[in-house]
């Protein structure tokens, strides 16, 4: 991409950072990132990646915008109610930054299609609200060696970690399997403070930009948790599990399967 005067102005605050500069901005232009979920987490992630000039952004979600979404899913506006979330999100992203390419996937990622989709991307971001989706994203990314960011939220709490397959602990290393059905309430049952989605989504966006540019230290082998009610943040060290079913020494997961699990963002039960 040519650095025109307008582009130098648009991205000047990125370029001024010594850890980013023109070379880092070019890396952002060249990067391809997939966001899975256009909801509470996907909304701020999509806006910040678009604003930063990430060249190609895929966004996958089969849902339509509901009135109850607007309390936290800030990429969607009242006139978007009833519209596909990916179309609503794509319009805002392109309006914010016409330099970028947005690829909407109006479908759920499942065992049959996820690997064909993620293989075209450098980095994947989990903005989903179900354990089944989180384990599916983890397993697919580990099998295809695609780095990704895990994120989850519930009530006032959030958690995230960054995974570099083959190098660092994966989500399944920390949480071996989905919890029993109905063991953890859903966000529609327990609630979620809208700003918490913004807090965690922004952290995931920052991790993505750091990964692309090489700036700073990633949240690898670390589970970052926070409680916005008390505004407490905690970093929990995690490690690769030699017995992990997908990345361990005798990994047994070689093919993906769809698991039926209740929707919920945060693995509250069992999270350190």
C-alpha cells in the first residue's frame, strides 16, 4: 500500500510509535485477521482493527441484530435491528476506514467449514459466546498452527489468553473439556455489564496488533482475568499440558467435531 499524505495522517499515531513505525504499519496493511463473532467482543475488536489499518478483516456470525444486543455490541445501531450482524459490522468498518477489505461470513463456523475459512488468515480472534465454539476454534487453530486470541466475559468478569500453537499453552491445556450442561449460566441468564465487553475486546484487539507488529509481550502462557466490579486484574501463569487432547504428546484429537454446549462467554466455573 502506498503511503499517501492522507494515509500518513490517518495512521500517524501508529507510525509515531517506535515499536511500530512505517514498517509496522505496512505489516498491518498486509495482515489478514479473522474475527469469530460480531457481538459484544467482536464489536470493539472490529472497530479497532479497522481503525488501525489491518488490511483484510474477516468477520463471521450467522445472527441478526437484536434490540437486546445494543447495550454492549457497539458496532450495531438501532436502525440495524433485524439486519445480519456481519453486514452491519462491515458497513461500519468500511465507513471508518475505506482502506481495508472486509470479508463477511454470514454463517456459523462449525467442524465442517472452520478449517477451510481460517487457513486464509494470519490470526484468529475468538469473540464467541459458547463453549462449543471456543473449543472448536482452539482445536482448529492448533491443528492448522494459526495463532489466536481467546476471550470470554460474564457479568463483571473477563478473561483472555493468546495462543501460539506448538509453542504455548492452548485453551484446552487450561480447560480440558467443556463444562457439564447448565453448569454455568448464560449471559442472557446472568447478565453482562456492557463496558466489560469493551474492556476485553479492546485487550484482544491490542494483542492482535502486537502480534502483527511484533511490539511488546503477548499474553502467552498467561491467563489474564479481571473483575470490573472491584477493578481487579490478575495474571495467572499457565503451561502446556503434555496430556492435552489436541496439542499434547499423545494428542487424540485429529478431526474436529461439533459439541452441543450452552451459550456463555466466561468459563467462570473452574477459571483460576
